[in-house]
């Protein structure tokens, strides 16, 4: 019997469908308490279809994290691609938080994966790699801003600004995930006022 092969586009759409189902499960039940059976049921696909794309939860987590990272990479590249524009640390923070505002499922699910990364070496390695990639993207995006001096003529430090953006972003993600009723915009405005 001939089994038709998926085109690359259909294959990627199927992988995204499975990833979205996994992220919904991770958010609802936590990474540790989500089984592959849960993900299969949530996706509406067969076990064979799921396992033809992903070996297990860790691989799904890696793929889902990479998708979220790709969105941030594209947002940062688009913002830095504007001629004459220099992305400020607050601009970078806003772009990194865009998923939290646009999609309430993504960030809490990623937080579940981060929590597991403290004692799962494979997830820990993935988390460290993702942090390093985002750090590099933010550092690159802030380079033009750092190259210009501020009004007092003092030099700007892209490394320190990048570290600050990353730490504040992680703190805001945790706060918004633990307290979904918080006003993220008000928190970001408070941060902006303190960092002036």
C-alpha cells in the first residue's frame, strides 16, 4: 500500500498543530503532568501521526520553544531593519513581551518548561541555549542605541542594557504567569519610569 508523503508545507503545518496542542496541555496540566496520550487527544491526530513528527515531550518542548523564539527574532529584526531607527532597551523589552500580550497560552506553557529545566538536563540545556540566543539577539538589536551617546554625552553599555532587559523580561513573565490578573502594561510602564 502506498502512503502519500507530506509536502514540506503540510509537514510544518502538522508539526505546528501538534506543538500548539502540546503547549495547551503544558499550560493546563504542567509539563510533568502532561502525557503523550494527553497531547494526542488534544491534537485530534493519531499516535502514529504524532510520533512520526516528534519522539516525545522534550522534543515537542524544544520545537515549541524554537517557534516562540523565531517570532521574537523576526520582531527584533524587523524593528532594527528600519533605517535611522535605534532600538532602545524599552523597545526591546516591549518586543520580547509581545507574545504575552498576544497569546496567553504561550508564555505560561514556556514557564512550565523552564521550571522542569531545573532538574531535567535536556530541558535545562535547551533553556540555556534559548536564553543565549535571545541575549545575542537583544545585544545585536541594542548595538546602534549603545553606539550613540546619551544627552549628557555618557557612553551606553549594550551588555549591561541587554542583561537588564533579559532580567526584567523574565521577572515580568513570571509575574504575569503567576498572577494573570495583573496589569502587564502598568508594570512595564513602572519599569520604564525606573529605568529613565
